[in-house]
C-alpha cells in the first residue's frame, strides 16, 4: 500500500488553526498575567473612617482590574463598577472602567459598558490615594487632592476572608 500524502490545503488549514489557537492562548495569558501588587490582591471592605459601617467592598485582582460593590445600609448591592488599579511609588491609583446598576440585566449592561470603556479610554481623572500603612489585613490610605481646597480623607481597607 502506498503512503497517503496530505494535501497542501489540509496542511495550510492546520497551520492557520494552530496559529489562531496560539494567538488566543497568548492573549489569555497576557490578559491574566499578574500586574498588581500582591499585597493588595484580595477582597476588601472599604470605609472612610466614619462611624458608619463600610458601604463598599472591593476585589483587587492580580491582573490589575477590580470590582467595586456599592452597598446599601442593609447590605444589599446597589451598584457595581469595574476599575483598573496600579501601585506606584506609595500611591494607589484607580481608573474607572464601567459602572452598572445592580437591578435589572446588570451583567449585560456592565459588559457593554466595559467593552465601550476599554475601546474609548477612561472617562474621568484617576483616583489617587497615598499609602500610609500596609499590614496583612488592613491598608490605610489618604486621598490625594484633585482640586485646590480639597481636604484629604483617610480611607481604610480591611481584608474580607473568603473561605
């Protein structure tokens, strides 16, 4: 029996498929590659040092993105937003990507706005906070002035243990 040779068309198709799969794997690896400071990665309760309990929870992911849940006093979710975050020279910086209401088809709204913001760029000035103290379960920050006359405010992040 003669050895059956592969047709050139099949070889080309396989090469295109292999190249496409490699590009997809590379994009996925780049997207999830750790870019955030490991000390900050995790889920945190955010408070402004006031008497009220925390009304925000934030999850800082290793790839430099975060999700921010805005909570009502009864702990129901009022809104969700996505942010990029970076740490540079004792400054934590957040740039908003998208915001969605918690009611209704929020996942779809959030996804559409997320894609739009990624393509169009940030819509506002990044929020910058000076890092005052870092421990394993607590980070103390101070907001940095955006305009003249703005009083810095202390912000406390307390780690939420997720088991």
